[in-house]
C-alpha cells in the first residue's frame, strides 16, 4: 500500500475538484468530477446509491482519483487503489463536503428518496508532483 504524503493530503484537503475513474461492466472507463477529502490515510468521496460510480465500484472496486491545483498545472496528486463503500456516516460526509466546497452547512441538492454512500479509497499507487 502506498502512502499519501502530507503535501498530497494538503492538496486533496483544499476545495479543489477531483476526477474519479471507475470501470464499466464492458471494461471501458467512466470518469466524473467529484468533491473529495482526506480521512486519515484514505481519500473519501460521496455519491448516491444507484449512480454509475456506485454500481461500477460494487462490481469492480478499482478506482483512480486525481486532483490538479488550479493555480499550478504541475502541482497534482493522482491515486490508484481499491474502493470500499460504506453507508454509515454518508449523510454527514456529504454535508461536510458541501461545507468545504460551497460554504453551506447542508448539502443543498439532496433528494428525499436518495441514499448516500461514502467511497473510501485506500491508495495502492500515488503520483505526486509538488509543482515548479
């Protein structure tokens, strides 16, 4: 298992959007933009049950997540690893991410019928570039 450096964690901890790539059933790749944060040595993002990311990860937990500093295109972190899905605390996580990215206390786009799930990524490979 690879470790995130403190500098990599600092970049992921900023309100900078990440993109996540999962594997579809036919083997093709699916990339989307997500809100992400660091929890210990893992990266966490959140989605709703039934969405493509969640379905793909339940079938094949391989995932990659990358963050690029919008102020320095050479400052980046890219992580490949295995995802673990967990519903416990998922509503609190999406609210915390809404605070981080939008400055609001509660996720404003929640649908009444929606169930949230945390996706925790344990890094197996980490590429970090501190920039120029």
